[in-house]
């Protein structure tokens, strides 16, 4: 179930995966990773005290990732503790990263939407910008490695937690109107002097790939959209794995699976809006993805006014995490072409 | 035998390791990795043609690493072909890297010593500098990821192939006097305006850790030394694995194992010089290293005038490659303290 390719590409050290797999079986998965997070926090504090700020930032990011995978698909009360640790450790990393991650907090319907902006260290702004959307089991803290790649190419990044995700979840569980949150983030970002409001794209991974389609269809300020392992609807809900159904139940704050099923199938449906999608859109899908590849056909059928680039990887699993860096480079290069057109 | 931790920390994608392991058994290890290298070269060329130079550089580095592991512990005539491909692909990457790698070629005893200098992209020079030494099965092309960490901390890097390594091997097989080559490289580097000649350290990995001790003992210009999984002598030659003995035979250009054994035991011995080591020296060793941990005692006993920092990792294997990024960060932070002393 756990995709090592995903974790490693997102920055989890291979050694940590081996150590989690080979742990003393009397230690739970949750406790093992939380201890790993605590170790990295201690190392980060030591490095920071000694003036090694770059190393400290790296350790806090590694600790944040460890806390993420402690609570990943873990559905008792400790999940909240893991989420909070992840947030806390990334928050300690943020000012130490290069370029640093600057935290912001917005308010939508009285609830706090927390996020981070990162601006390239070199070149001159205002910069083209990518708004990155997490998914069902990922939040704003996990796109650090992907951000590094964008930043190296002169593209600023914005990440945030929306309904059902990370810091927002306790206040606002899953909703259908994710685009309102993405738009609030764009309202904020486009006023920043470092950001070129005319060159903002949206990149969503997994469930975030669904949100990306919705956000780009309903907010005409986006000039490009990437749906990375996303989908248009949840008609295939009954084929989801039991663990994924647990996730849906959790993020919808449903008391029964039946309730979760009803909500997810009703709320996670962008079909009626896809005709509004007008901007260049990149769809990446793996043939071996649990998310049925027929979802690509749904987008193709309904997003008739959007120039679509469809990449179906014959050996790819969910989000093509098993294929190494190539599919990520290809998305990034495509996005760069949309946001930094050459003469 | 193959340490996935090493390969992944040095930049080989996890997906490439899985794909090599699960390859069609009728395809040799060599051919599989050379095909991987060719794929990355083609992707690099495509990215470069489309103006995605950073992506192109990354692909050429990945191709170079793939060619490295094609010929790794592979002892027929194709080894030379793998080495040449590695060199060629890294050479294509060099101008595209950020910061770029600038190639140099020196002459020692009429033979060409090839190397690369990289200077931090930010901050202002002249920069403290680390001279990085490869080992028995590693060359100047494989320290790219380690270099990135040093460069991010404002430390310039110099790598080269010495006797028995990479590009030099066809002209000059293994010799005992590696310090002459390191010194020639320092002669060159210290004249570069970007490099602070008063703040040059040497870092050697595995056999390079032996060379680092020798170089720092015999060239007083080095102000710090790291012996990363190194050793002082080869008294334990007979306990080496058969594959390592093949490597020794290859790099010494010996016709028999007996000849290789005699040369290695005679030439790879720094004991009579260790009393000349004066500079702060960091020794890292894993308790599970094939290289006996008693080698640390030899250094301790003989390098009586050097301030030693000795780190023995109880769970570490050769070069502690199995422990993830922490041991590397610790070496880098120590080196930074030696090269960038604070008031």
C-alpha cells in the first residue's frame, strides 16, 4: 500500500523507510515515525544552536515528513497529534529554508486558511507562480521537494491547506467548493509584489488534481492547470480500497461509511463545470492507478474548450510516483512553458 | 552487495534501482544500466532542445550515474565503455548545473588530471573550498549531490580523477603517491580568484578517505581533513571480498591477484606519514563496515599531532551509507566550522 517511490521523491530518506519496515514489531508504525520525527527535531535544534541553519532546516523538514507518515492512513485519535507535529516542524523549518517559506493566514467564512509562499532566490520578480494543491492524504508541507524544482526554474510557489486538509480540517471538513479557497489564496497572492498576477498556474496532485480542474474552471485568473493523478467524479467510489474509504470518512467527518459515500459522490464532482475550463491543462495518469484511467476520458469529453495535454503512462501507478523523477520533470517543464512563454 | 542507501543518497532514483532489480533476467546488469543511461541522455537532449536547461542538466547527471553503475564492479572490456559514457554524460551536464561545473585539465608527469570546480551561486568570494576525493569504485562525477550540500552552505568544491580512477586510469593506474595529484590540484585551485587559498579542506570517501589522510599529512596547505570510511593501511587485504579484490586487481592493472595484493599492501599505507598530520581531522566509521574499525585505532595511535574528531556509528556500514543523510550533514557541518570559523 505504501508507495516508497512517492515517499522518497517527496524527501523521506530511504534509510527511514528501511528502519520503519524493520522496526521492532512491538512498536507501532505511528510511534516509530513519531520517534523519528522527534530525533530529527532534536538534530535540528542542535544544528540551529550551532549556527548550521541550512542543516537545521533540512532536519525540521525531515521531521515534518516523518510526522506526516506517522499519521498517514492512521485513524485513531493520535492522527491529530501527528498532523500537529507535522505542522509545527515545518513551521520551524520555514524561515530556514532557501528560499524561505513565508507563512500566511487568510480567513474564509470565519475559518483560517493557512499557507506558505516561496519566492525564487535568484532572478528578478515579479515571478510566474504555481499554486500547489494537496490531496486526500497530503497537505501543504509535503510539496517541499517539488517546490525546490519549481523555484530553481524561477517559478514562485504557494501552498495551503483547504477544507478537509491538515490545519484546516478541525475547522472545516471536506466540502465541494474547494475553488473558493483556491480563489481566496489567489486574491492574496496576486497582491504580493513578488508575484506576477498574470502568470499563475495551478497544480493539484491526486484529490488535488480534482480540485485543480475545479479551481481552473471556475477562476479565470489561472492561466494553466495540471491535474496530476486527478479525477472528475467519484462514480467509482465503491471500488476504492478500504483504507481510502476510511480516509474519505475521516476527512468528511462522517459518522458512517454510508454517509461518507453519499457526501463524497455528491461533492467531488466537477463534471457540470468542466465546460468552463478554458486554459491549457495537463492531465497525467498512470495505467496502473487505482483511480480509473477512464476519468481521463470524462475530462476529455467535457472540457471541450480547454487545450488538453494528456499523458498516460503505461507503467505508472497513482500519480506515477513509481516512475522516478521523469514524470515530475515533464509536468514542471510543461508548466514552465505555459507560465514563461518564449518569444 | 549493492548498497541502495549509497546509490540513492548519491542521486540514483529509487525507481531506477527497482527497475534494475526487476529487469528481464536475459538482460545483463551492464546492458540494463547502459540503456537507462541512453534514455536519460535522450531525455536530456530533448529538454535542452526545448530550452529546459535545468531539467536537461538533471537528466545528464542521472545518465552519468546510470553509466557509473553499469560498469560498477563489472570487470570485462565493457567497463571502459561505461566509464567513458559516465564521463561524457557528466561533461554534458556540467555547464547546465546550478552552479555550473567548470572543467579543468592539469598535467602531472605528462599525464592528464581532469577535474571540475564549482563555486557557490550566491554570497561573495573568495570562498572556502572542499577538495573531494573519490575512492576505489567512485570518481569525480559521483559527488554531485554532496557538492550541492556544500555549495548551499557557501563552500566551493573541487573534484578530480587521480591515479587508478575514472579518466586517469587508462594513463595511470593506482600509485602510492596520491598526495602529489591532490597537491597539483591545490596548486591550480589556489590561484583561482573565487577560491580562498587559506581555507581549503580535503574530504575523501572510502579509499579516498585514505588519500585524504595522506594528502593532508603531506601538504600543509589543507586546513581540515575528513576521512569518510577510510583507512591507514591494507593489512587486512586478505579479508576483503572477492569483488573488492577484483577491483584492486583492475585499478592496479595487475595481471594476477598475487601481484595486486603485493602492490596494494605496499602502496596503500600511510602509517609512516601520519605523524605529519597536524590539522583538525574528522574520522567517520561504521561498526558494520567491511573496512575494519581497528583502522580508526591505527590513525588514533599515529596521528598524535592532529586534533581528531572520531565518530563511530554503531549501526553504520561502509561510509555509513545505510544511515541516510544525517552522517553526511554532520561531516558537512564539521567542515563548515573548520573552514568558516565564527568570531
